C-alpha cells in the first residue's frame, strides 16, 4: 500500500491541523506539535504494517534517478504486501525543506525513512538525533549515526561500461557528458566514463557541460546541443531527465540512458542505459526492519550485487562491441576489474594510481579532479 502526498495537499492539511489541533499533516508540512518538541521520540510502532517514507529530490516521472528509486519502492510493496505501507514525497529541495519533511514523516509514525539525494545528509542527521526510534537511510552520503545509515550504488561502474561502448562507437573521438553538480559522485562518473572509453579507444577525449542542477530538462537539452555542436558524437549524462538522449535522437548521434532504462525515449540514439536497480538494497533493509532494528551501515553496491545493470542494449550494437561489454561486465562482477585501477594519470599528468594498484575507496569518494583525457576545468 502506498500514499502520495504533494505540496498542495500539504497546505490544505496544515490548515486543518491548525483548526483541530491534530498531528495528521502531510509530509510537506511541519506541525506546531513537532516544532514545540524538537526532541520528540517516536514510540514503539503499533501492531500493523511497517510504515516507510521516501523523500525524492525530483519528480517521479518515467525516467531517471527519482524514477529508479520509486521502482525500488514499488518492488518492496509488491514483495511484502500488507506488511508494509509506503509514503513518498517528491520535489523536495535540499536543505530546510527536507528537514521539515523528515520531521513530519517521523512524527506520523514512519519508522524507516529513506532520503535519496546527497544534499539531504545534514538535515537528515539533525532529525535522526531527535527521533532515535526511527531508522534513517541516506543515499550517496558519508555521515552516519546510531540510527542513520548511508547507501549508494556504484554508478561509476555503469559509467565505465558505457565508456567502453562509447570508445568503440565514436567516429569523431569526441565524447560528451551533461553533468549536474560538481560533487565527487559526479566527477567520479565522468572519470570512469573516460577511463572506460580509453580502455577501448585510447585516442578519445571527453568534454563536459555543467548545468548545476539535478533536474532541468531545458538546460540539459541546451548542454547536449552545445556538446553536439563541438563535434561530440556520443553522449552520457549525470542528470535526471532524458533530455540528453532526446537531443541525441534528434541530431543523429549516440547517447546512453542514465539511472533507469531510457531506451523508449530515443531508440535509434540509445546504445544502452547505465541503470540502477535499488530493489535489492531496499528489500534487504525492509527485511531487517520487519525483524527488528536496522543496523546502521555504509553500503555501496554495484554490478556484483545486481544494483548496476546495463539495460536495453541496442540490438544494432556490433557483435564485437557487445562481446567486449559482456566481458568487461563479467570482470567487474567477479572482481578482476575495477574502473579505478592503475595506472591512472590526472589532467595535469600526475600519476594518481600506480600500475597494479587500485584507488582507495576514501579517495574515490572524495574525487575532486579530472583524469587525463577530460577537457576543461571543474567549476568551483
């Protein structure tokens, strides 16, 4: 069973709450009761379904990051049936807005809450301290608490595999990335895409356009067209809408879907989608929550765990390219290949990972530079 609450509903319910002094507001409002007792502790959950809240930074839509998380939410509804009741709130800005939503979800008895973007980290950490009986799960972050774990997917593995294909499919040798916000996660994906492409075509170079938003179809399209105008003939994105793939379809170049299967958006341009399947992780956490307290952890899953998949590979992909992709995927799955294994040189020519070595996880999670082969500078 699921419940969807939006901003307009929130305003109506907030008015009603003020009138009758009850706590039943929507996740987008913050009641006077919660504001007056910031250290409120949610009591033990009553008999009934496990109440689970999801907070999304963008609209669910039918493609991209938020859509992929919502597919995971639907998967646990299907698997656990009436044992769970899920609620989601979409289009929640990073910062103060998200703190209010987390508080309201906790106050309403949700004892497992997922926040699905990096910018929710500090607000969620703050709310977690005030609701010790609630388990919080934060996607893509690095700070944990007794009742707050973090989780992520090896999106860089999907980016690397896309790069392997891009290196074989480009004719110009110019690849392009439409990027969102210059944080380590996104820089890591740009570098992995470039390294994957260099593994199959050492002569490639990568150009990047930053739009400084996770979801802005108009700017994403403008960025894609700008790159195509520079001679780029294979595109990937680290943004939430399918606008990049749509632009590629219109202009007759190749592109990849990102975070979810986007093949239907541009069937001719679409080479494959570097998709995330959140269902395995969400299933694991819900299983634990139904049995007892969830242990706080730092979970990072990838191809090996079924969290990263190359979806809807274009049937027109040449046989040798498909075979290479399968080989690289299998090597990542069995651990004989990692995208960040040396030798790796940065943009300035400095060796950052020696031959035979693998980049440390802490360095991967803090990446703040481009590897050799990426043109331009990272915005400050």
